[in-house]
C-alpha cells in the first residue's frame, strides 16, 4: 500500500498510530485475512523528518531519534500482520 495507509487528516500522516480506516476499518484483521490467503502486505513509508529536536527543528532522517521512531512505528505493524515495508 502506498502512503495512503496513513490517516492524512490533522497532520497525522507522519504517525504510525493513525491508520486510514476509510478503506479498511481494522488493518490487523485485514492483514490476517491476506496472510490466510498467502498474500503479502507491504506499507510504503515515505519518510520525512518527524522528530523535533530541542532547537524546535526537525532532525535528520538518519538521526537516532528518527530511526527509533520509524523502527517502533513500523515494527508495531509487523506485529499486526504486515509482511514488510519499504
């Protein structure tokens, strides 16, 4: 799925905890359904700087804070049935 798997209202597209539920009300159930039919599910992660550092600016996409943010967010979805991301 392209980046539309995220809820893009209210600036939430940068967060992994706000999925776009207009197409699929429950991503976990949908992912399990796909897995049961031997279909892989991938989320595309169009990354942009998310972490705001102490100076009030966003960090680099390769900063430890950004890497942790992405790892935590996308690993959550792997636990919900996501097969991989890129």
